[in-house]
């Protein structure tokens, strides 16, 4: 009986050690790779992906590239600002007013983005872009980014 218990404990230990840490497994995928890129590189990759998915013309590619670059720069600045706040110890829990203001600003930005995309893309391309966007958002919710569903038990 002792040998059996020792064998089970030994197997559990070996199995646990054989597992790679999450960051080495690649579960986080391209997100960690994107952090190492410049806003210009990110914008170029996003534009190329959209070109493949939506069959963009040269003129559309240029407009989308500038839009993606503008967004990538804003995201990079925001991330650097948040990182600096966190490192300096100024990171604090936001008040409900601050959360409301941030959420409102984010939604306003998304509305403006949609309007810009409507002007750049054809109707068919825009519909396809909307579907792509829904799929991305669905994946995010599935990963727990929108934790509300999980917390409330719905």
C-alpha cells in the first residue's frame, strides 16, 4: 500500500513539473507579441489583416492605415500612462463617476470609429467588418474580459 501511495505522489509531482508556465505555453497568443511592437508595426499588421479579410483597395488601405495608426498611438499612450501610474503607486480604484466617464469616452470613440469605417468601406465590406468585430468581442467575453456575466451567475 505504501508503494502505491508513493507512486501516486511521485506521478502527481512529475505531471505538475511537466506543465509549462502559461506565458511559455503561448496561451496568451499574439497579445504579448503585440506589446513589443511599435504603434506603426501594429497599425501595419492590422491593415494587412483587414486587407486580406475585406479585399481593400489601395485608397482604402491608406485611409485604414492612418486610422489604425492613430488608434495604436492612442492605445500605446494610454497603456504607458497606466503603467506609469501603477509603478508610481498612484493606481487607485476608480470612483463610479470616473468609471462612467471612461466608459462614455470609450463608447464615443467606438461610435466615431464606426462612422469613419462606414465612410471608408463599401456596404458589403462594412457588413463583413461588423461580423468580424462581433466575433472578436464574443471571444473577449468568453475569456472573461467582461466578467459581469460570470460574477452575477447568469
